[in-house]
C-alpha cells in the first residue's frame, strides 16, 4: 500500500477547509445573514484568531494557520455584512 507523506494530508485538509470557508462566506452574503452574536464578540473572536494565526505562523504549522485565517475571514465578513 502506498504511503502518503504528511504534506499531502496537510494540503488535503487545507483545501477542504478553504472550500468550506469560501462556501460559508458566499452563503452569508447571498442570504444576507451574518453570525448571530454581538459586535463585541466578533472582535473578541478576531483577536483570538489573530493570536492563533501568529502562534501557528511562528511554529510553521500550516493547518493551524489556515484555521486562524479562516476564522478571521468569517468574522470580518460577518462584520461587513452587519455594516451593509
């Protein structure tokens, strides 16, 4: 049986996460509904995702960095949607 290296698994997981986030953001804008919590909590989550992203970039962990950036993108898209 052919073995896959960890880089292949990382690319697959990152690709699945990217497609899911793109779908979620497009769905948010087409339905016109953002996340169901206050603006304060949006900023709390954005700050937490920034720290998550920075910690994973420092450790060179691709999946953790992708999760952090995805969370930032979803929260920022929700704030933009609330402002419209």
